[in-house]
C-alpha cells in the first residue's frame, strides 16, 4: 500500500479531472480512517501538488449548496513527473 498522498498523485496519472471529493470517494475504502484524509488536509495536499507542478486547476463550479468545487487534472508532462516520482 502506498502512502496516502502518493496514491492521490497516482490517481491523476490517468489524465482525468478530479475534485477533492472525487479523490476521497475513490480512496475512502483503503484510506478513509487516516487522519490526513479529512477535507482540510486533502485540500492542502492538492494545493501543494499544484504548487509543485504535479496537478493543475482544470475548472471550477458551484455545487448544489453553493460551495465552490475545484477540479484538478494533470497534463502529460505532469503525469511523467508523477510517474518518475512514484516508482
């Protein structure tokens, strides 16, 4: 089993966009009880990955409750970098 944040990055290597909630939904069965799985920590991890050039903001929208939902995606250069980092 990979560390949580490596697995988060690995999800983005398929080139599909994901929001934080989508990432959490995909990883909940394995990582759901980790302390770092909480919304705030996951948002921080995604922002760090974005700051490091591993993912990029792709689009945003408002959900049914009026909350902003950010979607992130990796292009091929970012995917190559992630794959080089996670071997």
